[in-house]
C-alpha cells in the first residue's frame, strides 16, 4: 500500500476503533453524525491526500502545496451529510503523508516539511474552513483579523503579514492540540505510534488503548473549547482511571456520550498515529 | 465522487451496514476475520477498481481488460490478514464500474460490458483465485479441467476452448449467485438498488433491509455450498420471517453467527446494490 492508501485506511481505522469514549466509533453515533459519514469522508478526502503525496496527476515537476492538499482534502471530505468529520485528522495527515512520500517520516523529517510551508499554504488552510463548521475558540482581540472563521477573507491579512502555515499553527499551538503537533515535530504522534507497535492484538484495539493513553496524558483541546479547561482536565482524569481497560472504557464511552463530551482532538491524534503505525509496518 | 470512489465506498458501506445476519458487520466479527480486514480490503482493492474504470494511469488509448482489473483488485484486497474479504463483491463491481464510466449503468449497458469480455479476461479471473481462499463447489467431473481452484493452471484449457469470462460465468450461473448476475444483466442488483432508492433513513439501514429482502427472496449460494440446499432454503425462510425488522434481524444475526451460517453471496449483492444506489444519487 502507498502512503495515500495508508492515510485513507488510517481514517477508516480511527473511526472503526472502539471504544474511544466520547467519539463516534463503530458502536456509537449520533443521529446527525453517523458512522458512515466518516467512511464517506475518508473516501472523499483521497484526492487531497494524493496532492499531499505530491501527485497532482499532471506535471511531475510541479509539487502541490500542502495548503492546497489540505483544502482539497477537506472539500472532498465534506461531500457527506455529517458536516465536519475529519478536518483535524487531515491537518495532521497532510504533512505526515508528504514526509512519508519523501522518505522523511520522522520528527525531524516532518519538521522540515512544516518549516517549508508558505503563505499560499496558509491561504489554503483558511479557505478550507469554508467547507465545514469547525469548532474553534475565539482568537485574542488583537488577532481578530486572523480568525479562521473568516475563511478566505483572512487571506489579505495573511499576505500582508507574510504568515506561512507553520506561522499560523504556531499562533494557536497553546490552545489547539493539532497546531501543537505541527510545532513540535509531531512528538505525541510518533510517541503514540511507538506504543501501538509495542502493543499487541488487533490494530483497532491498540488504537482504542492509545486513545485512552493520549487522553489521560493531556486534556483534549476540543473539550476545553466546548466545556472549559477544568472540565477537560476532569475528562482526562476519568480516562486515566480506566487504566487502558477496554471494558471499563465502554462504560466511560456511554457516560461521555450522555454528557456530550467529545474529545475530538485526541481522535485526530489517533488517526495520525494509525498512519505512522501503518507506515512502520503494523499489520491489519 | 467518481465511480471508483463510489465502488470503494460501496465496499465500506456493505460491511458497515448492520445487522446483516451471518455476515461480518460493524457489530459482529470473528477472531480471524475482523471488521478492519474489510476496511483494508476495500482500500487495497482500489487500483483494480481504477482499472475497471478504464484508467491504468498510462496510455489513455489502452483500455484495461476486466479480467486484469479483477485480478488487480483481488490482489490488492488480499493484502490484509483476513484472507478473502471481498472477492465476490469485486466480481460484481468490476463490470458495473466499467458500465458506469462508459455511461451504461443499466441492465442493457452492463450486458454489453460482460458480452465484450474475452478469453484474456477469463484468464485474469482464474489467476485471481491464487490470492485468496474462495469457497466454491466442486465442478461436474467433465469440467474438472476448469475447476477455479486450479488458478492460472486452467488458462491453457480456457484458451483451447476459447472461453471468455462471460462464458465462464454462464457455466456456473445455476449454482453461484454472482455468476447468475453476470448472465442476467445484474437483474437482482438493479432491482435491489430501486428498493434502496424507494426506502428512507440512513443508507446503512436501507442496505441492511435490502440484504434481508434479497436473502428472503432467494437462497444464498454460499450457504448452499457450505451447508447444502435444504439448509440454504431454511435460512431464506428465517430471513423472510423477520419481515425487514432490524431488531428482529439482530437476533437472527446472533443465531446465524452461532450456527456458522454465512450468506456471503447475498452480501456481495448488497455491495453491488450500494454502488448502483450511490451512482443514482442516494446520499450518505
């Protein structure tokens, strides 16, 4: 399988892995956000993943930008009725796929990839917000012109200030777990993939366990946005309490579902982790 | 989405739809044949589906043969640890994808596609059996040289007798539900897709109901091969008894799982049905 295949499969495996308390998985869904929306999102995202792999189907000397790849992925992902299914996953997968296709799937390799992003890439990232409704925090007042909810309208400001996609990620790294991966060479992703390799059993069980580990080790930033930081810390403590036991996690999944707790940033991390683990040879 | 995307998504939706009594679905699996094997099979099959769509990534004037497309699909599908996940699905999808990409997704259109198959296509079909273990019936003694389990070794006999893939399908149409679709212009597939369009609710529920309908209306040929025709008729009667009620079907799924009853040919039909329904505009 190619890195594009592995990235697509990673999206499928993320949503198939169960229980991942608070997230849609193959045993839990909402009326307006169903399991099959994620399946269609993963298939639809593929043209964006191909661009991330450097393949635009045309001129082999023209390497597509990561921002265009991300925008294309989000556009394709959004062709189902569940709205935003995998925006954050794609934000992590796009640079990882680029790193993998250029033989640099490592912390330093993906750091080179993100460091090479441009203002055009930042523009693609902003335009991607026009396709789906993404839960984000209000920016600080001085950064209002860069509110991602402005979509493409923020592009003149990006150009004026010369902000690359890496710069944009750095601006929100303290309050968004995905942006934080961009600024740390995907430190948590690679560490989680190590744990998946060291674990045994079906890959979907390993991913469910690594989800619990990741949620326990750091509060989920989507939960913090939606419910506040204190609640996010409590959610992590409850994830820690199940101690990786998937039966206990199933009870926690029922509770989070009931409470409307959705640790979606941690699910994004699991998709990225699945990709790295597949590239490293974990079997399905 | 392209026909290739729809075909791939159809494979995902087939296995996600639940309950489909006796088959792996998102709530039921076996230790050695797990849900994620089907996800990986669907992603792996994609290069074969692209060939079916007439796209070999190279010379636009050279249209790949359906047998090569099928063989490539099965080879890619088999790169996971569950062995045969979607052999029968691909046998149905390959001509349907070809029909869709040439604006002939209709009974007469796909009949033209199958009628145009060649001896080379038959050779590709036989070679595909070398990648996975497919449950088949013993052929009649006079057809022993054409036993599919011979794989590529049967190719000289195919050439000697000038048998096309359509001819090969016709030879087993009376005992294999998939071959029967090939010889009837996919009559059951299109009829089932009509029912999916007329139904409402989430597509996975519609596909679960159409599975029950199809199983009730005709005995599953894989069940007949594995357990005999009388048992296959009884299985259909039990499917009819649930009268399309998905809660009752869940109990039947538990029972069939326990009894080792696997109506796999009917699941293949559902994957083909999902493809046609997606092409006809059913939303996910």
